[in-house]
């Protein structure tokens, strides 16, 4: 007989190695999936994980894109991880990402064609504010009416998507765009463009902000009393209340931080790589960042590494679609396997396998 036996305390070894096992299992099962689709599995895995970094034909373009893709994932995942550590489940970062892009872009377009140096900082501020306001809706509803933040934040994603479609076709539509949906192109407007800080590296202001967020989150969670309150709320809610921690304050803090960081990610993306507000602007970063947060063990340094790994699957996946003709949906499934296998192997952090008969007294 095989059974699970609860460990006296979580295993540090399994906590460290489960992300590695999850990646290896994803490669193995992903290889089987690609073989089933009629593609050489070894070639597919090599194309996803090796060619973007080391193939002489693709590395020159792919390496800068690694930071471009990783920036928003890291920024959003850092905000989500703080809430997850407190037991606050913000699943609607995609909506906050969209609203940050809309608000930041709208603030910039309201000043077009100004070349003032204040345009881009104002867009950053409004982008963070837009994501923060959108995250405050589930925060207020949870603290005042006891609603479930998972459902509320998730449903608000669909509201944000409809607002995006509306403003791209109406309020923010480019008046010189011959009637096509989409705003003006920020890449053609120096004052509002999120340009690369170092040319040909992919290092724009969003990536730098992501790195700053990693450092700030580490200091908050490891060195600040508020980080202790967040961890205590997630691990022992009753003890937190006895210690005088205000649950409502923690909810507002965690959802506010995650919303603001998601909004910043949206603004940096729309003013940089995406270039404009369009109907299909959102690329699913808000949902993928959930995988990044858990793959990084809710640890800022782990999230940095997980964000780079997930960005690699984005770039390698696009390369596999182009070179091998694999379906785009298979790449999304491949990314989803990471979270599935991480959660599956994570069971062994708190449980161990036991073999043999169970003796009944």
C-alpha cells in the first residue's frame, strides 16, 4: 500500500528542488506532446530552451528580447507574491495590467504632441494609479462585504478587456489612423516612448523597475516589520490578530502593491514594446505571472530567475512556431505544465511517501 504521511515540518530540500523537478517533468511531458503532434521532441525542446540563447542565427535578436519579455512578468509576479504570502489571492493582475496601460497611455495622449520631459513620468504615475484603483475594487468589497477576492479580481479582467476594446476603437483611437482601432504609436513620440536605456540590450525602464522591485520586495519581506506582518497574516491569521495586525490594512496594502506594479508593467509595455493601445494589447502576462510567482517560490530572487525562464519559453515558443510549425496553443499548454508539475511535486514538501501495510489496532 502506498500512502502520504505528513512531515513534522516542511522539507527544506524538497522546497529547493521542486522547481527543478517541475522544469524537468515539463520538458519530458512537453517532449511527448510535441512527438504526438509530429514534431521531433528533442529538436522542439532545444529550439525552446537553447536556440534563443546560443544559436548564432537567432541569439542576436533573442537575447535582448529575453529582458523585454521578462520585465513585465517579474514586475507583476513580485506584486502577486506579496499578496500570496499573506493569503490574499489576486488572480486579476491581467485586468490591472490593462487598466494601467489605458490610464498611463491616456494621460500621455492628453498632452500630445508635447515634448516636455514630464510627459513620461506623468504616464508612469497614472499607470501605477490605474492598476492600484482597479485592485482597490476587490480590496474594498472584501473588507466591507466579505466577498472573495479571487472571483472579483478575475471577473474584473473581463471588464478591463471590454474597456480596452472600447477605448482602442473610440476614446484613444488615433485620429490620423484612417479609422482603424488603436492609439497613436508611442515609438514615434520621443517624450512618451519607453526607449531602451542601453541600446540593443532590451533594457528599458520597465526592466529596470522590475529589478528595483525585486530588491525592494526582498528588503520588505526580510527586513521590515510590515513584511513580518504580511508573513504572519498568511501563516497564522489568528496569531496575527492577537499581535495587533489589522487584516483590512494588510489586504489594502497587498492588493494595492500588486495592482500598482501590474499597472506599471502595463504602462511600460504599451509605451515601449507594444507601442500603442490596441484591442489585442494584453498578452496574458498577468496570468503567466502567477506561474512565475509560484515557480520562484514567492521569493524575490526566485521570481527573478523564474521570470527569465518563462520569458525564454515565450521567445523559444515563438521560434518553435516559426521554425517547426508547432501550434501556438501547444506552447501555452507547455507553459501551463510548469505550474501543474510544480503544484504536483510541491506535495512532497509537506508529505512523504510511505509503502507497506497499515496496521489497524
